[in-house]
């Protein structure tokens, strides 16, 4: 016989005993527990359980201070006494739920308005000042759920820019949002930037360095991006057009895949390699015919620093002008091999 069957038989038998005890008490002015136990013809423990159940159901109540004499209570009265508190509590809960639901529904116009405004946002939004640009970046970062991609061109980030981005980045990474950033090679030599990269890396950010990074870019969840606004150094353009965002993200991913890990500890060999990479990039840009301003921007250095390196290259090549320098670079195959300071380049006269 199953346990469930035994429990059913027990429950049924107990209910029958309760019915028998209540039926005995109804026509009498009062009864005692001993009387009920006797007429039930059940073990003493079972009789006590039956009487206790009838008391809890309010079907029996005491008629003397000692509680030895009991009388029957009409089921309707017992039900009211037992259930009315629960019914009142239920009604109060229903009232509170109704009020809460009404307050929630009152927010529907705000939600619908917000969703509509998002749908109506332009594909391109122009920001003309630094304060507005930073505010928009903060708002987009606060809403980011999955990933933020950033490109930081130039050798060093201004201390003010790093300070402004610090708390926002910490909150972003603290929410578990993935963050990937690309810097130019020259950034590894700026102490403030290196300290910032070390801090965000410890929090989970991924940082790499790459050549050819020339424009600032931020992409939030691949749903919105910020790029520089030409002519306004502190302005920006917010891009929400899907095909443009996809194109930007693809460019970032391609650059990321060929980029190197940001070196947080500069060993001598790394410094030499970095200098070599810088020289090679300078030679390529010189051959392409870019002017000093463009080369400096692409390398992430100041124009003065760029001109100093160009002068050194021209002197080592023995070039009379940039056209001549391009010829000598190709002649000696410098785009395909190193350009270290201790290696001769031709005879230094520039003659073919």
C-alpha cells in the first residue's frame, strides 16, 4: 500500500472523528474533553489531536476560565471568526496591488514617449561643444550593456581627458561591459597614459597598439558611435545609421586583429623595436607624399617632433628633397628591412 494511500485513509479517518466529536457536542450545553475522548473510542493522543483541530477551526470554544468545558459553535460563526482576518488582509493586499498597478500604468506615457523619441533619433547628430560631447558619451556609456570599442589617436591623452573618463570607465567595467581600446605606438612612451592603461587593464579592459590609427572613435554596443567633427576639435558626430556602424566596427576589428598588446613594462629591446616601427611608419608616409601635418597626425606626435625625425631621415639618406628621399628609400629597399641607427644607408651622399 502506497504512502499516499495511507495518508488519505488517515486524513479521512481523522475527519470522521472530528465530525463525530462535533456532532456529539452540538446538542449539549457543554462537554468535557474526557467525554469526547470516551465517545470517540480512539487512542488518547488521537482524541487530543481531534479536539485541538476543532478548537483551531473555532468549532469548539471554552465556556469556563479553566478551559475544561467546551461548547459547539455554529459553522458560519466559526468560519467568520477564523477567516475574516485573512479576508481583510487579502482585501488590503488587493487594494495595495491596485494602487501600485495604477502608479505603474501612470508611467506608460513617459515610456511610450521615450521609445518614440529613440525611434525618431536622427541617423547623424552633430555636437558642437565639449560639454555636450562629454554628456552624450556619459549617457551612452551608462546605457551600454555588452561592449564599448574605442580608438584613441595621438601619443598621449591629456590629463583632463583621462580624469574625465576615469569614473565612467570604472563604472562601465564594473557592470561587466567588455571594453577594447586601440592606441598609437607613441602612446606607450607617455607615463600618464601608461598608468591609465595599467589601471583599466587590471579592471578587465583590453588595450592594444596599432599603426594607422588617425581618428578618435567610440562605438557603444554597435548601436551608436562618436567620431570627430571636422573643423571643431571639441565637437563630435553621433552616428546611429546601421550600415555606417557596421562599416566602422569592421574597420576596428580588422585593425584590432593586427594590433599588438599594449606594453606596460618597457624593456630596452621593446624600446628599440618601437623606435624601429616608428621609423618604418615614417618612411612609408614619406613615400606616400603626405605633408608634415598629416604625417604627425598619423604617427600621433607633434609637428615639431615629426619634423625632427624627418630631418634625421633626410640627413641619413643624403636626400636633397622629399622626392629624392622617396627614390632613395625604394632604391635601398628600406620599406622591407630595418632602418637602425647603426646601419649604413648607401654611402650617405644620396648618389645613385
